């Protein structure tokens, strides 16, 4: 299947509206916790930097995400547009998850994205910091999956 047949609108160059749409689509995909589904938003030869790992290509992305969601349990994510220009989008995000021992974390980060003409992400550079939190400090309580439309975003939550 060619990348043209895998087109994923909206396409660059992005407007504020289409950049926000792209960010929400990415958030929804990651909240599915389905590595195969998420990988389809990226080019076949995608290049990532995520903490200390540097996956390249969809197969490595699927492997990376599979490991991630085996460790980061009850994962819930919110992304927010930071900036955009042409075929690039910058986001800030925060997600909550816990490990197998029940220790909760809120992970904060920034991502820089670059898209091809088919709306697939070719480059993803992420910087992430983890903050241990008590379960009582959690802010994300929606059922696993897509964040409800009426749930506050990062700015509304003061994050």
C-alpha cells in the first residue's frame, strides 16, 4: 500500500483549526493504547526520539508502544497545541499512568511533529519528565479510551 493511499487528513499546511484537529486525533489514537492503530498515523519510515529510545519505522514504533503500554497501566493522555507552521506542529502533553506496583505518575512533555504531504507524521521528537503522584492527586478519571469532549484540557486543569 502506498503512503498516498494511506492519506490521513487534515493535510499540511496547517491552519490553527486543522492543527488542533490533528492534535486531538493523535490524542485519541494514543488513548486507544493500540500500537498497530497508532502506528498507522506515521510514515513507514518514521523517525522518533522518545526519551532515550530512537525508534525508526512503523515496526519499531509498534514494538516501542507495546512495551510502553505494558509498563504504563491505566494510561490516560491529554495533548494541547502549542504552535504550528506549515507542515510542523508543536504540542505539550501530560499523561497519567501507574506501574505494576501501583505507583502513579504524571508525565509531562513536549513533542515536535513534522508531516508529509499525505498528513502522515514523519518525525516525532518527544521530551518527557515523570512526576510521582499519589493516587488521590490524579486529575484524569474518565473511562479508559477517548477523553470525553466535556473533560477539561491541560490549560483548564492548570497543567
